[in-house]
C-alpha cells in the first residue's frame, strides 16, 4: 500500500499525520509526499519522518494530474490518497479503509470524515449528512435511486485498487474539482462498486466563508461542464435541497433555529456559484479566474478552453 499526500505549506501538522499513518495497525509500505514548492519546511519535515518527497512547481499543481504523477512513482498495489489536513481518527483506519478492496468488484473505498473539535454547528451537521454511520457499497443499479450521489467519493481519504485505477485511465487532468467523483463515476459505469468505509474515520472539516463557498461551488460547476454523462444523473438541486431540508429539520429539533439564516445564505452562495460555473463559457475569462478557488489551475484550463478544448472528466 502506498499513501500519497499532496502538500502546500503543510508545516508541522504534516509530521503529526505521517506519524499517525506509520503507527497504523496496517502500516503503509511507503508514504509519498508530492509538494508544490512549499517554503515552510514541509519537504524537510516529510523527509525527516521517512516519507518519499516529489517536488513540483506550484503553478503546475492540478488535482488530477498531480495525483497521477505521484501514483506513477508509487510501488503499492493499493493507492491511498489523502489530503494534508486529514488525520486518522484511530489506529485501524487504513486497515478498515482497504478491507472492501479484497472484493475484486470494488474499485475504490472512501473514509468517513468526522469534524474537528472546534467545528461549527452547520459544519458538523453537514459532515453527519454526507458521512453517515452506516457503511455502503454503491453500484450502477443504485443510479435510479441515488442519482449523482452514487458517484460520490472523497480524496480527503480514499483507497484505490491500482489495477482498476490504471485500467480506467487514472484521474482526469486538468481538472478544477471532482477528480475523485469522476473516477468513481467511471468505475460505476464500468460495473465496479464504490465502497463507503464508515468504520474508517479521519478527522477533517472546514469553516468556509460565504465567498469561499461560492468559489468552491463555482469550480464544482465548471468541472461538471463538458461532463454531461455525469451531470445527466444529477439533480444537484434535488440533492442539495435534500441536505438543506435535513439540516433544517435537525436545527429545529435541537432548538438551534438561529443557524437557519446562515444555512440559507450558504446554500444560496453554493447554488449561485454552481450555476455560474455551469455557464462559465458565457463569462469573461478574467471574471471566471476571479470566481475560481483554484486560480493557478484555472489559468491552464482557460488556455485549453481558448484553444477550443474542454476540461477533461
């Protein structure tokens, strides 16, 4: 098993993550850190902890391509992708994460995400909705019932069978967002299963501002554009509204109604950002770059768009 972690200014938190990984009941064969020219000592920390380090120029980072590059250096038959801000919640995390891959019909498995201790109410409820306590395996037969949620997977912490990863063409590149979802979609459409390993937990959450939510979902919309084979199973509005209604009911049940206005504002920021992203070809490139959360990747995407190409998915 190879664990791959893209980094940028990860600092001392990376040491904690690597040490947690090395103390797992199923220890990784190697830990690869692919670093985007950090200046805070991240590569040195990784090396000092025994990880392999691959350096890339910051302007060359791409959510799909960078992970593909790291995978090409990996020696493991199972590839575990993590983000620098996710930490195993228990020593059995990796063991439980890769367990579903013993079934050759399963292409990948993703972990449950528990919020950080200081996470706000809305972030906690959102994580609980997206990452429930019950494990699951999703198949093509689930599409009529779950729609695009069938394709959900998260590279915050996910394991991939390397043979299937190579067979299905790795992650798309360049891509602003959703490289994990697109690969999961390919897997589902190729009659593989995508497992949700609810008993494999990592601690991970964010407190995004309204502006960050807008930009994140703008990139989400852009990534869907040109991938109608995925969007055809969508109903993003239905999926999103289902989560909003569930969180609203929980806020009312727990008598925390004061958070409902914030929930509605966040939902509006996400919806508007997503809709503009879906229609980004109608907008000036400079405005799209300003809207994007990943401006370096956007510059490369805009060059391909100007050349008459589309973002791969």
